[in-house]
């Protein structure tokens, strides 16, 4: 999964949707698409949702 590997490398452990959008060079109008991508990452168990705009990566080496 290339997109997740990019996020894994460029974002800190706790990140906001705005940081996520900046890494992917998304515009303000693309917020819905960004939330949908993050929702898929959550469903697959790659991240935890901390609050409405904050997320935390899950370490796969546990």
C-alpha cells in the first residue's frame, strides 16, 4: 500500500487531517475525500481516531 507507506514516513505519531492533506497536497475542497481515506485506514486497523480531526498511527511491530 504505497499511500500508507508515504503517510507512515512523513507524518508524526499523532497527526491531524490537515497535516495529512498537506502531505498529499490536497486542497480545502478535498477534505471529504481525505476523511474517507482516513476512514478506510481506520477500518483496516492502521490508525486510531483520537478526536474529530486527530489521528494516531498504530505500530505494527507490537
